[in-house]
C-alpha cells in the first residue's frame, strides 16, 4: 500500500537561514515517501546550500531566479503553483512570513506560495527574540487565521549560540505535519473523530510491582497515525509512554484497565468510532498491597486473589460510536475471535495469532483476519502494521456511513 505522500507534488521553498541544510534532508525524506518534489530557493538561501544539492536529491530543476530565461515554462511559478498538492517552506524566515502576509512576490518562493491555492505549511527558523517580536507574532497570527499550517518552531540551540524558541522543526516532524495537513485537506476521514487505544494495561500488586502483558502498543500507534494521515481527529488512549505520540494526535496516558475505561469513555463523547487495539488485562489483583510485599513477610510462597477488570468494549456499547475490537489469541483464533465479536456486539473484529512468526507482540508486522458480524471472514497476509491499519480503516469507512 502506497503511503499518503506517494504521487503527491510538493513544492519545497527554502529561505536564507543556517537551518537551510536541514531542507536537504527534508527533500530526501519526501522523495523517499514517493512525492515529486520541486525545490525553490531564494537568493539568500544559496549562501547556505547550493541548488545542485536539491537537483541531485529530487532529480528536478531548482529555480532561483524568477526572470531566468532557461525556465521550463514562461510562467514557471504559476505552473508549479497550479500543479502543487502542497507548498512547504522550510526554513521560513521572518522576512518570508512578512512577504506572504503582505502579498509581496519578490522571489520564486514567495511568488509561488502566493500564486498557489494548495495547502501551505511553514517551518519557521529564526532567533528567539525575532520569533517573539510583536510584528512577527502578528504575522504568524494572520497566517494562522488564513489557514496556514505551522510546524514548529522548537526549543533548542540557535545560530546565535543561545537557546530558545526559534529552532526549525526536524525534517521528520515536518513530514508528519505535512501528512496531517494533507489528510485534513482531503482525506476520507476528514471531519471524523476517532479514538484508538494502545498498549497493555498495568494492574498494581503493590507500589512496586504490577501485572501486565507483552503488548508494545505499536499496532494502536500505527492505527492512530494512519487515521491522522486520512484526516481524522485522533485521540490515542495508551499505557505506552516510551513512544512519542503520532504528530497531530492527542495522547491520553493511562495505566490500569479502569483508567483506560474512564479515559476512553470520556474521549468517545462526540466521537465517530473507537478502535480497541489495547491489550487490556482480563484480571487484576483484588486488593493491591499498600506497601511493598517483602519475602520475609510471606514465607516461601505468596498467592494473589484476582478479580475481573471492566470489559471496555461492552461498557461502551450504549454510546453512539462504531466499535471495533482486536483479538490477540494463541490458539483457536477464529473461534475465540468470533466469540468475542458476538459477546461484545461488534460489527468487526481484527484477530491475530500472537504465536505466529512476525505477528506477535513487539513486531513491526502483523497478520490479521477480519471477522464480521454477518459471518464473513477475511484474512490478510503478513503486512507492516501501518498497512494493516490502513486496511482496517478501509473497512471502517462503510461502517461509519451506515451509522449516519
């Protein structure tokens, strides 16, 4: 399955900033994502990076002079602007922000940005004092009000040697911001609110120990990212705190099954769907100890009384959301998944055998079988988890339409 940037035409404007070297990495990343990249440089940008660098990375001409006689077309800026699916300016200087606000087309970058109706993303880069200046702040507010998307700036070391807010966002972050922007602009889940759960819950035995499972949360995170790329407003309810949430999503941290229930129920208010990819503990200690349990206090053995945790999908049944579950099994995959599907009253469940190679906890791939309430069974081959997420969302779409 092609990624969300495959086949997209991206205009990359590069301004005169020391951060311009990062733009080369950004161009390379966009090309690897399958995008067709047209890089444009301001004259001042060529003091930091050479046009040949971007021509080598993109295999495309790199216009600098808007009056050059060797342009591809007589009105190259208009041709690029019309063809673009998105315009990205990284780094975007204070001067460039001001030009776009005022409609001053004084170079190929501002000219093309103003001539385009495509979504515009800017990644500012400047000294912290410049970023905080009232004139720059006013320009930023104006651009935001016009629908321009900002990636950064970030806190960090600046060219002046000082640290502060003004450092250009990292290229990987800008790519994620671009995917999110394009999803909101035309994705098939644009305007939808999706709740995703991820990770294994942790049920305390005492203040030191807990009962959990091997879930890494990767499947839930992949679903959250894929839903964001298709325009959804995503809330990720997760027990996994070791991975950064996908850019542009809202992460809600929880630990126990009870906390996940409460956070998911709250997130589902006004949502269209909930996808329960989390591995929620079925049982928890009935009475967690107030203090650490010591060997000397319990003798040679110790038993823990257990009780059932709340069934989150069942608890959410009264809410007007489409509910999709996961069934991670080690035997009798289809029978156990079908039982869970019917017991929870779900329209769809994704089942996977955690003992199968490449499909267990912590892997970057998964082989799932979709089971439907009408009896259909649809197996998928082993795929990267992002692609599995895409297939799941493809099947969510008709369920959302039916729920209207």
